[in-house]
C-alpha cells in the first residue's frame, strides 16, 4: 500500500507553547515569569495585562503560554480567546463583562480572557470594556493585545501591566528558524536562511511563512 499523504504543515505547528520556547522577547518573558511567581506564591488572580507590538512577533503565543503556566490543569476550560474586531459593535461586551464576574468552571482559581486586536474597538466600546477591569476580588484576568498603543484609551492603559513585544534581532530569528527547520523535512543552507531573515525583517511569523513557502516550492519540484 502507498504511504499515507503527509499532513501539510501550517504556521500553527511552529507556534511556541511555553514561555521557555519564546525566542527574542526576553524582557516580556522575564516580566511574565515574575507575575507567575506571584500567582504560584499565593496571589490568586494575576493583574490585567496589555501586550503591544507589531503583528507576528509572539503576542498570542505569549498569552497562551502564560495561560497554560498560570492555570495548569484548568487551562482548557478557563482560557478564552476573543477578537475585538469581531465585537466592534460591542453588542457582546455586556455578556463578556457579566461572565468575567462569575466563578470559573471546574474549581479553577480564576479564568483568563485573551482579547486581541484591541485597537479595533471604538473609544465607546473601550469605555464599555473598562468595568470588567475594575474592582477587587474578581474571577477573571484580561490579557489585552494590540499592534499600536496610540489607539488605546488611557483608562484601559492605567488598569493594565503593559508589556512590549518587539521585532526580533537577527540572532533570535536564526534560532527561531533553526528550531522550525528541525520540525520539517526541509534542509536550507546558511545563505538561504540569511535571505529569509532579511526578508522577514524581525517578524517570526513572516519567517515561518517564508520557510514553508520555500519548502513547499522544493517539494513540488521534487
């Protein structure tokens, strides 16, 4: 019988799943580790967080990795991802706010709500979200993410610990590609890797995309 077809690799296959696997964001990762130390040392609910930086540098990966480390066995049922873009009309915000104040399922100590593309919310919608980040003794931590802080209101900024995610330097990008290539059947020489690093311009997601394009093109010619 012929071998079954090989599953096509996607960018998701290369996304870091733990903080240890995140390359090129040492300051943000170190800050998240300090927060985790407080969570595991007895602080029940971590502070609200706001990640900012260009698309593709690891904000979503960091949010998920932090969630796994903070929630442990409760992660699957208590880590939710929301796209602000999908809620621009903010009709869903009252439900989000209401649910954030209820006890999390399964006996978890808290839940984490990852709210991406925050700058897509209008100022009015951002104002509507603010009550979810206010008060003490809540059951939920919000991780907000945006590409640019300029579109975020001061009221939300003042209620979050802000972490910057920057484009990754050449050595970090090289390490990211080395890790990625090891997960593929592809073999690239140093010149080809250098070309991907230059074209990706510090954005890991773009480097992985270029790697998959290069490998796919080779496979089609084989």
